[in-house]
């Protein structure tokens, strides 16, 4: 009961903060130079996925029963946080409200969704094939981002820039990004089976 009550509080807080951060980002962008194109950023899309997932959960539509969905959203929002905080945070210095929204988008929302997942996941429900499903969206997004950058001359993320990099450098960057997605996905799969592995080990000892 306690875990369920805490889980509901965490989920509601995560939803409220994710909505604030996501639509705050959209609002600030519509008022600035970026405009509607902000919706095409991986950061905004992954935050929107979090809002949609948590919103459906709070409304009683248990999409968490479909592990391929919950695990995928977790992967995308965790990657959003890691890429920004490790690679992109040093490239710009937002201030004021922009800094608050940026922190929510890239740090607070990923951490809250991770906590929600830890409290709500169905242990042992994930399968290896889910990792392939989770990779479909980032692969398509990488293709889109590369093509869009070639057409417009502006790349949303520097590692998608195959014009100002050699083919080898571009391929290496894409491989590294894919490896990060795979690594995070494998961690999600492994953690989901930790409890199941422990129970199987205890059952084996009992025999």
C-alpha cells in the first residue's frame, strides 16, 4: 500500500513537472526565433512522450502493461538527459526562465520518470526483442535529422552533421550514438530482470 501511494504521488508530480517543462519549452520557442520547429527536436519529442505516457497512466489507461512502450519512453528520456548534460550543456548558457525550463527538460523530468519506472515496472516482463522496437524511433530520427540538415544547411545536433565531417567521422558518431542507445537499453532490460533472476536463484537453492 505504501509503495502504491508513493508511486501515485511520484507519478502525479512527474506528470505535472513534465507538462510544465514541455509546454514551457514550446511556449518560449514560439515567442522566440525557433518557432514551431522546436517540435522537431528529440528533446521536445521525448518529453512529449513522457507527458503522454504519464497522462494516460494517471487517467487509468494502463499503457505500462505494454513493456515495449514504457521501456522505450524511458530509454528516450534518459538519453535526452545524458546527451544534454554530457555533450551539449557546455555549448550554451541559458538564464532565468529558460534555464529553469532547460533543467526540467533535461534533468528533472528524466530523473522523475526513472523513479516512476522503478516504482511501477513489471519485473521480468521485458524481452530482448523489445530493444529492437525501442531502436526504431532513434534510427528514424537520425535519418530525418541528417536529411533535414542537408536540405536546410542547419543540423539540430552536431553529430548528425555529415557535411562538415568526413564520412568516417559521421559514421563513427552515428555508431557511438547507437552504442549509447544499445547500452541504456541493455541496462533497462537487465534491471527489469534483476528481481526475476533473484527469485529464480532462491528457488534453485531451495531445490
